C-alpha cells in the first residue's frame, strides 16, 4: 500500500468514525430528550352580588296609648296593632322594606341583618324586631337567612317588623336604619 492509499483509508476511517459518533450522539440525545405534558388553566369570573333598597319600611301614623304595645308591619305591608297604639290617618301608607339582590344566575347566598335597630326621635327610642321573607307574601315570623338567585340573577328580600311603642310615646318623627348584607355561599 502506498502512502496516498493509506492516507485515504485513514481519512475514510476517520470520516466513518465521525459519522458514527455523530449518529450515536444524535441517537443518545434523542433518547434522553424530556417528555412534555400540558394542562389547561381555567377561571370563571362571576357577576358580583349586589343589593339595593327599592322601598323603605314604613310604620305609618299612629297614636300612642296609655299602655305599651307594638305596631307590626308584615312582609306584605299589612299593619296590625297590639296593646296601646292605635291607627291614625297620615300621609305615609304602611309598607314593608324591599331590597333587590342581583348577581350570578342561580347562585345561592346568605343574608345578615344589622341587630339592635331602634327608631329615634323626640321621645324614647323605639326598638324594632325585624322579620323577613323572599316572597313578600306575609306571614313571616323570623328572618330569612339565605336565598337563591333566579335564572335571571335576581331575587328580592322583604323586611317587616314589630315596633315597640312606649306608654304615651312622645309625638314626632322617628327614624332608624335597617341593613341587609348578602354574600355568595
């Protein structure tokens, strides 16, 4: 063999070894490549729950009596008296309070009410014991604790109550605030 033939054979061997080494590197690189998986991230933004007053609780006009008693407004706005107070004509017709709740359709929520409500004015404060329901049909004796929004995302809360009137309560205008708070379950 001459030097040129030996050199060509050596070059071919080197080239062949290089190709094999490159192939082995590529194959081993493919064998050690990372496997991938993915997941989908999702989020749902719901309509915030809100509550607005659409009517005030109105006890109307009445005379105090020589004995204690109550003026009661049912959730349908019907007024009754017990004990001393008696009806009087006046500008404001008795009415239950009404709060409108809006939010995500068909969602449920809880209702909380401010406690210790009193109506204040020129005489002794008058304590209010609240009642409520979600239909305004009347007959409520307790406070509704939860509600469910309709398919349209609405519902109303009707609030009535029993106002404790003192003996010979001083005449004048009395006011107080009732508050209902709603939170999604």
